[in-house]
């Protein structure tokens, strides 16, 4: 129940929502207690109770750590980095590590012993919240109304067209929506969702992406859907079966969707989004320029990282208006290569854990997460850009211990990668063959 409540809180209470309700989560000042997301408290409480409630809590804790070795190493790496920041980086906050990175490891540990029934309940609420978020994004984008004010540095961004909806900052919202869409597009069996709802929800996610506004996420999601559709079309040409329902849906929806996009384009609905491709105000170039910060860097700064004020000066002099939009560069510049490598090994361990828990179905969503983290501030600042994707993947396509063991013995696969290159299904093995409807 606590895991369920934590997921609901994480998806529905963005930083903007907390600020709106009077909690100084992102703004300066306030107690350190207010700088940690409520969902994090719930997850920590859930993990603590799970350990204490076990008849042998010490043995269970060590067993859990052994089964979640990558996540355990990530927690240890974050603790070491926290000590390093407290000792050598007194001018830099360390609390961002909790919500940005550590909670993703805790979520993985919580899901390690969750059964299929509990995962199903969490999956259903994740579907519901993601659908609501996409609908709110469409409403905000089309009307200009916002559920919660878009406030950065105590200043409301009234000029921003990008939707914030439930998930908050557009980059985080786009990442979560993209992970969700890629999972639905590339994984065969998704928990808590019937096959008839899959295509409409994917279309809903794709419709919301331009209003959320992240260009990289938009391109990756649309390219993924295009590739999957292309593979399905090639299989159809090679003689694979197709259901009559799918055929009718394609023939009806394709012209309607095309007409709707044309009408919205003529109305100027996509002007702001398209303008970001035409005139991005140097945003794309800044992701290349930021690496100049490593030129002529002193040995001390290379090993231990810049002091905060010195780094801000270098960022300003380099013309990086939006800051360091690369998580990995942000880590190296702030903390130096020694502690950054320790942290990166922990993050790599978490990625390996996710692959072990989910299987090959996690490859494309995790690759997408890595690419987005490489083009945004991401986990070098206080975001939920690891924890939200973790909850989505582990609830929708994560396997319980029993299911993972059975899948390993059977060698089954549940993703689009494993289906590439396979021949058409045998007669009677799939949907309706078109030849059966021919005269």
C-alpha cells in the first residue's frame, strides 16, 4: 500500500504543485525537510517497514542488498558523494542526490519482492495518471490555462507555452511520457492494459508530446513509433497476418489524424513548437559548447571539481544561458572525475539491475532515458528523471521473482528487438490472415 501511495504522490505532486501548496521545494529558504519530495519519505518508510516486518530483518536486508547489488552500490556511491560534498564542497547542496538518484535505487529495491497482484494495481494507477497527464498537457497547450504555475527561480514563466500538467517541468514530463510511449510501442505484454487500448494511448502520448515541448524526446518517440510501424508493415508484406479490426482502424484513423494535424497546423497550434526547431536560441549549440569548460581546466578542478561560484562564472562567460545541459558533464565539473566515476559506476549498476529485473524489453526505454539525461540537466540537479521512469518500467513490464525465474528457464522474450528478423507466424498462430477475407 505504501509503495502504491508513493507512486501516486510522485506522479501527481510535481515541484510546481508543492510550491503552489506552499511547500518551498524548489525555492530558496525553508527547512531541509521541505527540500525532499513527499514520495521519497513514503518510499523510505515502505522499505524500512518491509525490513522490520520480516521475521529476520538483518538477514532479509542483506539478502535484499545482494539481490539488488547495482542499486545497493548506487546508494553507497551517493553516500560517499554526500560525504565528499560535505567535506570539500560546502558551497554546494547535496540534498538533490536523494530525489534525483537515491530514490530510484530505493524504488528498485521495493519492487524486488512485489508480487504480480500488487504490480497490477500499481500499473493501473500509472496508466491512469499518465493518461490524465497527457490529457492535461493537451488542455494546457490548446488553452493556455495551467493546472499549476510554471515557476522557476521565484519567477513565473508566463511566456512559456510548454505544458507542465501533473509531472511538472516539461523536460521531466516529456521523459516520462516518452518512456511510457516507448514501452507501449515496443513491449508485447504490458501489465494492466488491454490490447484494444494500446494504440489509442500511444496516439494520445504522441499528440501530447508537441505541447510538452521537448524536441529530443519528440524525435526519439516519433522515430521509435515509425520504426515499429515500418517493421510491422514489412512483416505484413512478407505474409504475416493482421486482424480485421486493425486494418479497419488504420484505414479510418489515418485520414482523420492527417486531417486533424493539418487543421491544427493551419490554426497555428504548432507554431511555438516548430519555432523551437527553427530558432532554438542556441540551445542545441550550447550542448556542444559546454565541453569547452573542460579546456584548460586545472588539475585540482579536474580531480575535485569547481567551486560553485567559479563554475557559475565559467558557465556565464561561455554563454551557457540554460546552464550545463548534460548530466554527465555536470557531475564531472561539479564533483571532479574521481567521485564522478564512483557515481557513474553506481548508476551503471542500477541500469544493469533494471535490465535484470525487466529483460530485453527494458533496452529501448533505458537507452531513451540515457539519451535524455545526456541532453538535459537531468540527474545533475534535483529532478525525478530516474525515479519516474523506474516506476513506469518496473510496474508495467517488470517481472516478479517467480516470473523472472520462469522466463529465464523458458528463454522467453517480450520486446520488439527479439521479434526483428522473425518470419511470419504460422497459420492459426496469430491474428486473422488477409487471405481468409479474400474471395
